[in-house]
C-alpha cells in the first residue's frame, strides 16, 4: 500500500514540479514559448509546402505574395482554433492549479508527519542527554579540627532509591574529594538511549591527603565488575544472566582498553574525576552522572 | 413562484457549500498553525539539544615528561573565544596529573537560558602524590584586574560581568585564606579531572583539552 502511495506521490510531484517549472519559471516559460513557436512554424511550413505543391500541380506560380497570403491565412486559422480552444485551455489551467495545490498539500502533510517523527526523536534525545543519575550520596557526620567523618552511599543508576553499598570514612582535611572513573559514551548512543554514562567511585581523599594515600572504596567484585552494576538473576529482564555478565565484562574490558574503546567509537572520554567540596558537619550532597558528560554535585536539598 | 421554489432549493446547497468552505478554511488555518507551532518546537528542541552538547575549553595541556617520580607538563589557558591568555610549564611530584576546575553556579541573562549553568574556572594543579592544598593555584595566571580572563572573549552584560567579578573575588579570597574555593558560593564544587594509570595514561607529547559542559560536567579529551 505504501509503495503504491509513494509511486502515486512521485508521479503527482513530478507533474506538479513540471507544471510549476513550465508556467512560473522564466526558463520554463521560455521553453514552452519556444515549443509553441516551433509547432506553429512546423504547421506553417507544412501548409506552405502543401500549397506550393498544389500550385505546381495546377501549373500555377507560387510567388512571395501568394506565400505570404497563405501564411497569414494559416496564422489566422491557428488564432481562431486557439480562441476556440480557450475553454479547454482554461480547464487545463484549472486542472494544473488543482494538481499543484494537491501536490503542495500532500507535501505539507508529509512534512508535518516527518516533523512529528523528528519532534519525537528530538524530545527523546533531549530527555536522554539532559538526564542525570545519582552515583553517590555523601553525608558529613562530623567536620572540624582538620578531620572529616562522612557516610557515603553508592547507587546503581537503575535503582536510585536504595544504596548498593554504604561506607563510612574518616580522613584529615577540610575538603572531601570523591574520586571516580568516568566513562562518557558517544553522544549518538546516549541520545538514542542505548546506554548511559558510567561513574565508578574508587577512592576518597582530601585537600590534605593526596590521592595515593586516600581511602580506597571496595566497590569492585572479584571479577573486577563494580558492585553497583551487578544483578541477581531475578533482577534481569529480557536478557539472560550469562549474557548480562558477558555484556558487563565486555563493557569493563572496553573501559580498561581505552584505545580499543575509542577505536570502536563507543567511548567519547575515559578519565578520572575527583569531585570535591569544602564540608561542614551536617552537610549532605549528591554526586550525579550527567548524561551530557562528566559529574556534577548538588546539595541534598536541591530536589 | 418557480423562482421562489428554486431559491428554496438553492439555499441548502449554498449553505452546505458555505459550511464545507468554513470547515476547509478552518482546517487549513489549523494545519498552518500546527505546522508553524511544530517548527517552533523543533527549533527550540534543536537549540536545547545543541546547548546540552555545547562545550567550552578553558585549558589545554601536554605532559612533557615523567622522570624520577616527577611529572612535567605545559598548561595553556584560553578565553571563551579560544584566544590563548596564559601559559604555564613546570614539574610536580607524582605520576598522575590532576587538573582542578572550580565550578560556580551562574544564571545567565541570555534569553531562553533558564537551566542551571556554571562558571568554569581553572583552579589548581596537583598530583596523586601532592595534596590539593599544596598544588599550584592558577587564579593569578588569568586574573585581569579582578576579571577572570578565561571567561572573556564573549559579549557579557555589565550585570553578568559584575557577578563574575564578585564570584571570582570570593573564590580567590577563600583560596588565599586557606579555605576551599568551593566555599565561595552555595552549590559550588570542584572537579579535578585526571588520568588513571591503569586505564587511560596521558601520553607525553599529545595535547589534551579539558572540556566543560553546560551542566557542570568536566571531561578530558584528546585535542
């Protein structure tokens, strides 16, 4: 049905475009005028040839005056025929206008339908890129006298309501750094909703304590898979546990092999990001994974 | 009598034609309005999508060498038009370079920009072996009479410029007073982007850029 409709549309658009070209564009009008002149000239030439042959057969001369007279009579005849055909020409004109109108209306409807599809895609794209996922919630239990005691809750992006693990830390300093490996995927994959950018927190340090001496976060299992992204079999839908594990391992591999990931065009950037804030007792803030890229920090009371 | 009856017969036809024409005209105008409205929505979403993907690059860097437990790098800073405004080259103890960007919440006066946006200021450089408080603070490198030149190069209203100068002054004061510069404004935070030895080593001789996103995210990408 679609094929037939498309074939019909192609013919309609071709006829409409031809009519618009011939009757509204200077080149088209010139071409049309030239064709009409050519037809009239051919008609005149045929008439004069016939008349000359008839004159020769009758043994009469066919001079310039006779030829001019015959040509004028033929042209007058053409004019009379054209005048007689005016209603038909007007009908043809009206039909062409209708044809162009229908073609334009069809195009407008097609554009509108295509616009609706584009609108849906753009809306999904914006929603996907604008989205953010909670990765860590930090609550400062105590801060002062050069020490920070905090409780960190780590979240899986698929289950933001319950922490996958909670860990308390005690470190010297005034500013808390939460260090994470960040993997930003290509925008095409993010905007299509095929994947989400990932953040794997791995260490906490401070303004006084360098990263090398920071507190490691035990968030990776024995297979090297972050615990936030592990699933029990009954949590998986539409994918077998084996396939999920394989996919996850593949993903982790691709993150480990930076060159391979970039070569495959799936990872836009892979790096570490230690987001930080000066803290005081009672502070709470959330670390978000932005789908537009990177990490951001928001106050606990921002939402 | 015949003509009156003819008029009676004609009236419903004319009426029906008028109703039909009204529906056609109404349909036409509704369609035109819907199409125009759809175009506006598409334009707005395209702008929003482009805005979400937009990036600024306040800083580029290149690791020059890693010798004897030190990492040497050249840092170049740029304004928003891409003009280089400062260059710094030095060594730090350690093996992983941390480039700290201070993100201060900012509300632009630009029409249509309602979402949160951030001022991204290169803050300091430290390493995995050098604590952040002992790192190299970068504010002085691009301070031009109190205005952070990394945010120059675009048209700013006097109000926006004043807000930026005020935020920058607060950040500098906090940093100079031994407090975290993130204390300069409510909601401010820092993002110290760095290499991770096991995953993505920064190759000496290759230029990397620090990309700041509109929603506060910061990335390291190869230039």
